[in-house]
């Protein structure tokens, strides 16, 4: 049996996984970090200046950008 998975579902799962990965990386640097904190790493110089954290943050941004592009294309096809 084949299961249909939408691209939006795939992006949501990838983004959720990347957010969790970013949080875990951030907590190795700052143990009390919250999910909201990873959205504002410039508040924490330790994160802002950490190339590994910044790289993983870039991966998250890329996934979110691709998700938004897909959503835009889906909206255009609805009209």
C-alpha cells in the first residue's frame, strides 16, 4: 500500500527536526536556552559567534524559505 505524503508535510517535518537540532546545539553552548531563544541568537553572543550554530541556523532558514516558496506556488495554482 502506498501512502501519499504532501510536500508541505515533508517541509513541516524537516523544519521541526531542524529546530530541535538547533535547540540541542544551542543548549550545548547555553544550557538554559529555549525554543524562542534560538529565533533570536543575536541576543546571545555565544550563539551569534558560533559558526556551527550559525550554519545550522542557515539550514533552518533555507528550509523555511523553500516552504514559503512552495506555499506561494500552491496559492497561485488555486486561482
